[in-house]
C-alpha cells in the first residue's frame, strides 16, 4: 500500500466521521449546527477567496461557526506569515476538535500564524480587535430575524474599513421551507431573508454559485465601506455571479 492510498483512506475516513458528527450535533442543537454535512472543497475555496486576494501581508481573520474544521483546514495554509486567526465555535465538542486541529495542522508552525479557538457565540465575543476578513459558517437561516440582525451587525463592527465578510446560503432553502414548513416557520424564514437581502444590497461585492457542494450554495462577499481616502480592495464595488464547479 503506497503513501497516496494511505493518505486517501485517512481523508475518506475523516470525511465520513465528520459527516456523522454533523448529523449528531444537528439533532442536538440547530442553533450551533445547521448543516447536514461539512463544507466541501469548492465551498471552502469560495469562502476563503478574500484571504488569498489580500496576501501576502499579515492578516487578522475571524472564522465564526467553524464546525468540525472543514473550512478551517482550507484556511490555515492560506494565512500569510504573521497572521492571526480567531476561531469562534459555540458547540463544545466542535470547539475541542478545532483546538486539536489548530495545534496539529502542519501549516501552523511553518507559517507562524497565531490561532485561538473561542468557545462562545460570536455575538458574545469580547474583543476590541478588528478583522481584515471574516468567514462565517453560521446557519443564519435557522435563527430568528432579530438574532440574524445582531450577528450581522456584530460582523460589520468587527471588520476593518474595507474588510470583507464572506458567508454562504444553501440554494433552494426558502422555496423548500415555503412548501414544507408551518406558516409561522415560513414567515420566520422570509423575515430572515429580508434582513439578509438588505445587507446584500448595501454591502455585497460578489456572489459565487457553488454547485459542487452538498447541497449547492451561494457564497456572498460583503465589504465594510472603506474610509473616504481608502480605495476598495477590489478597486471598485461590483456585483457578480461567479460560478465555482
């Protein structure tokens, strides 16, 4: 058995274990686990694009709702040397898994990035730090509109001027809930969609369609308004619908 086969088998076993862990935690609490499976590589690539775009200077990055670390593993190797990564995860079992990942990932020592895991809700993160990039994996469609407004408001306050928030939303969830959910649940979901649409109209710079994910998703990039004398990181604000296979 060669090294590639062994590595492939380990990766497959890890994905299966994470899938079962997601299902178990979702059954326990949809507030902290809203996905049915860890994010795939294509989704992780789209979510971490703002980090690559800002290299090679050191960055302050926040990942919220990191789960089992599917996006975190994609993010750590892309951090420029001297960067800081704060990971916020409310689920205690996921948080412990993330601490192990942060301590053992091969890129952690070679890139000299400072990584800290915070076991708490992102709304309760007590910090004066501002971030260049925020990567959100929180299941916003599971929350009340007021909670979503608090989370989004907190994100925008935590961003540096010109900083980027990136998050995803599964395709087709609104239609599915409209057809299958109770009237009150359908109204809640529509109200959350209204909150998110307002933020998208005000701050969105890009939207990616990620079909190679279970389920497919849109990834949104929202940018905190730059200071008057500071150019946008994209040169100019724009809306796009880029496709990730």
